[in-house]
């Protein structure tokens, strides 16, 4: 608003009082154009833009969920056997 007022040689109050509706409409159209361009860039293969839009619109996050490990046996099981086989009981081996 300050920049527009300066270019038009008037006060911000004058702009807000006389042109508030037009300014609001123009800002919304600008946002719409920017959003459209962002989607276009993303759909043309810009991975960073795809990730950003996924976070904004789909609530996607980069941080993986942390699995709560309750016992030492769980840690050994997950690291030694990769969680694919039952841990061997030393007494039965």
C-alpha cells in the first residue's frame, strides 16, 4: 500500500478509503495467478515445488514417525534380524 500510495502521490488512507475493494480484488487475482503458476511449475517436474505444495495442501511432512522401542530386545531384534524373523532364544539354539 505504501508503494502504491507513493507512486500515485496520495496517502495510504486515501487508497484504503477510495479503492479498498479494487485493491482486494487485484490482490486475490494476483494470488490466484501465482498459485496457478506454482502448480504449473510443479506439474512440469519441479520436485521442490511438488514437495512444497504437498506440505501446503496435503499436510505432508518430511519427519518420519518415530517408532517407540520399549525394550532392549526390541532394539536387538530390529537391528540384527531387520524385523523379518523371530529372534532366536539362546537356550533353544
